[in-house]
């Protein structure tokens, strides 16, 4: 092991060197033990250091390490067979990538291809929501949050965005600046404004992740969105990179409303962090239609990688065997109740919200008006620094306070945590909030 830290690229906001990880814990140089209350970047579900994952990895690498993605393998077929039991009915065709951003790009391209194959080549626009994050590549950035876009604006794709998206002011609060329509009607208004014949797809996270802070929409929202998309022949793309594979206490967040998107995008929890991988799951009719029209869809060099397929299949098998999706719902409900009970009265806390193992705490300057702190006060990072000092990592997010967003932290631990960890999370966050608040006066 190297005995000094080498700079990688830009400077990291953290001064941490992690030597190993086990279960829900990270072990840093110097003997520090840190509870991973973010599950990394909302990735880790089955916990780290599972021996059976290591055995699968060793066995696969010893037998097969690379094949062109058009060849089949036992690993790929096994994963496809298992995934068909996970995804909403009808989403039975899969395209694998090396991460979430590649999967989003693939979903966008596939949507354009579908429309072209139906003889609607003029449908080239994607509608997305202003408060959203879909990834780091140019196409994905085009569909995402303004703050992430700003350095690349001149080269991004000029697709329409709808604002507002749902927030904690729902149900259907029309008094908030910009909320002249309920959030689902805003989509219909935008489709009509642009002209339905120009719109290929609507892309959104079923529950907002890092750009809103675990925002669960009102129950009317998604059924209406799905109906509007169907009515105007707009393909519905659900970005489940963060919410998928049990994170919200159901296999996918869309399962909370029995919504079947045309394209579902996954990543993160697909392998639980054991290897980079993303995917799109697509309605078989759409693939057949494209094939009949003679369309082709390029692969990435590392699509369908046998090792990634094998580890994803094993991670999902473990989730099934240990009933971890159900556990995410049960333990997550306990964790959410504790977070609300212990923290919602704190002077720094504007809202505690979430579902399953997908929770966030909004950090505000004024609790009743829900006004955020100034961005240069770096409240989210101060809180995380104070928590890490005490042995807890939580994931940074943007909140929904104020028109431009605000501060929030996400509490999204591995699904295997128990009551001791829940106690530690709540107590440590309270201590971190107490430490930070005097410095903000
Ligand atoms: N979509 C959502 C909702 C995400 O949260 C992320 C990453 O955080 C992505 C897409 C991009 O995934 P990746 O970072 O694996 O490229």
C-alpha cells in the first residue's frame, strides 16, 4: 500500500483514505471507522465485503474476462432471466452499460430511434424537469439541473424543461413562485406549447434524488404523468439510477404507483457497488418495432461485461434470498420515523422526508418560511464534515427550499443496517447540526 496520498485530479473536499470496507462500515487510514450512511453515492445495498461476491468475481475472471458485447454468455443470460422478474411487466429487453450516465444517453438515443422507426423523425425533443440530475455526459447534462449545466451551456442540447417539479409544498401548491399549474399539468402545457409532434420523450426521476433530496411526489402525480405521455404518444423514461433495485422499499420506485414506463434506466444498485454497471430495460414491442424498421443500436465496448453481469446477478440473488427489498421498506420506515422524531424540531431542519432507505433532511435558515442559507455558506458540506468527524458519512444533496434550491443531506444507508446504526445516525446528525449552527449566525 502507498504511504502517501497521491493527488488524482481536482482537489477532493474530503481528507479521507479508505483502506477497506465491511458491511455498512468504511475503515480509514489511522483506524477510523465510519458508518456509510449514504451507501456511498446511494449505491451500496447488500453491504460491502461479501465473500460470495468475491468468490464469483474470482471464478468468472479465471474463466472469461472479455467478449464482444454481441456474443452471449452464461453470465449475461442468467442476469437477463433474473432481471425479467424484477422489472415492471413488459420491460423484458435489456441493454447494459458501464454506469448511469451511459444508460441515460442510451435511453435518450433509443427514444429518438423508436420515434424515427415509427415514421416520426420530427419528434426529436426530450422534456425533462429543472430539478433533476441524470448524469455527467453532455446529453445527460442537457436534461439536468441548471447548476450542473452552467459551464457547458453553449454545447448542450436545447431541450425544453418543465418547472416546477413536485416538491414538499405539494399537494399541488399553486402559490409557490412558478407553480401556476399543478406539476403534472405543467408537462401537458409544455407538450402543447412545443407541439406534440416535436416531442420524443419525457425523462424524470420517479422520486427526486440528489437535486431535490428524496422528494416523494403526491400519489396523483405519476398516474397523471403516465396518462399525459400516453395521450400525446410521448415515450416515458423513468430514471431509476438512484431509486431502483429496492432503494425506496419496492423493487423500483414506479412500482409504488404501478406505472410501467416505456424505458426504465438503472445503475448504482444493480451491482450494489461491486462493479460499475448501468442498464436500460425496454418494452419488447419497442425493440421489435425498431428491428422491423432496420434500425441498429451500437454497443459500448464494455456493454454486457461478463464479470459485471455475474456480480449483478449475484447481488440480486442475495437481495432475493435475504428479502432485502422488504427489509429496506421495514427498516427504512423505522429509520424515517426516528429521523423525524429526533430531528424535525431542530432549528437547522426544514423538512425530513423520504421512503424506504431513501431519506433526506432539508437544512434551512428559516424553518417556517423555508428559506435556504446562501450557497457560499456551504451548509451541506459543513454538516457532512462535522458528521464525518464523528464517524458518519451522509450523501450531499440540493434541497427544495427557495426557487434555486438549497441544502440537504441524504440518509441512504445499505439495507443491512439495524437499530444500533439507526441510533448512531440520528444522534450523530443531531450533534453535527448542533456544531454547525453557531457558525452560521
Ligand atoms: N441518474 C440519476 C438519478 C443519478 O442520481 C445519477 C448519478 O448520481 C445518474 C443518473 C448518473 O449515474 P452515473 O453517475 O453512474 O453515471
